[in-house]
């Protein structure tokens, strides 16, 4: 789908399904993927295949429907099909850049940290403005301008965002992990103010079982050929951990019943 079409289709979808949610939202509202795919399968598939651009388009459209124009409201896509769910150890390179639901147990969470997401520089010779995305911990500056000037540029502006870093461990009680003895972890980054809002922040605690819906992005490390993969979270679903999530096969069930006699 072309970007203008994605925007047009989100307009139809939100107009008919989400106006109440948008006007009641403090910082985000949930979009049930199942509902989206019933409404427009192509749009739903576009979200799975090309999440970064599709989520951006959705948020542009949300702005049109937000009457206050003061809030910045995110669309949280939840309830992805099971085929998109992955444990951390199941993630393969084909999953990079696709919308997936990363399942696991939070084993680490930082308090809110402020990171510089991008910085604007000006060339002192020609006045050209250069935007540099800041994706790792080293602050990057442009080394040269299109006009040929090399060396220091004037720093004009920095965009600071709130984020939380999370560690996610495989849930060894999950039936897909029953044969695994080690819980591997992945570090994820939650970006955006909706995920660091007080309401959500309070619930992000070690031990909570979650599905983080989002996508992996590769970032080249500064002065290196190595890449970091960072998971960009769009939404978070908190799961109940109870006996119903424990998988018992027929054989085990029979022996438990035998033992109980
Ligand atoms: Zn220049």
C-alpha cells in the first residue's frame, strides 16, 4: 500500500471505530488488531509488514481527530494474531522490521531515562540545517556539510525523549518453553511518553508477564560494523500468570490423577 492510501484507510477506520476512544484518551488508546483486520485486511497486513511507517501514519491521522490538539495520543495496536507472537529465543532475522508480539517476563526495568533522540545542527558557512538521529549512547555530530565544510557545526536543538529500558526473560512455564532450562533475555527499549506515563510505569515491574508489541530495528554502532538490535515498543499487554497458563500434556495429567487417588 502507498502511504497516502494508508492514511486514507486509517481515516475511515478511526472515524467509524475509534472516535470515542480518541476523545477519552489521556495519552493512548487501544486498537484491536482483530477488529482492524476485519475492517481492512490490507491495512492490517501493512501494519504487520511495515510497522514503523504504518504506525507513524496512524498517529498522523489520530492528530486530525484529536479536538484538543494539545495531547499527543498514540495508537496502541494490541491483540496481534498468535502467528506473530515470539519468545525472545524464537526471534530470527526474518522477524526484524516486522510487527511482532514479544512474550516474556519482565526481569529488569530502569526508571525513566531521558535520551536524546535527534539533534539539529547548522553549518556556519552555508546555513544548511543537518538533522542527526541519535540512536545509541554516543552523541553523534555531523562531520561535514554538503557545501564541503568539514569540522564543528553549530548545535541548534536537541529532541529529548523519555524511555524505559526493559529486560525480558522467557517464561519457562509457557508450553513453547517447556524443554528449555535457561531463560534468555533481551533488552528492549520503550520509547514515547505514553509508555512512561505514570499509569503504565506503575505496572511495569519485574515478574510481570507481558506481550510487548512492536518491532526490532537494527542500529549501526558508532565507528563500528556491528549492529545493535533495539526493540521499539508500540504497546504493552499485561498477562495474567495463573494455573491456566501451565501446560500439562495428557500423560502427565493421567499420572497426576493416578497420584491423587
Ligand atoms: Zn555548509
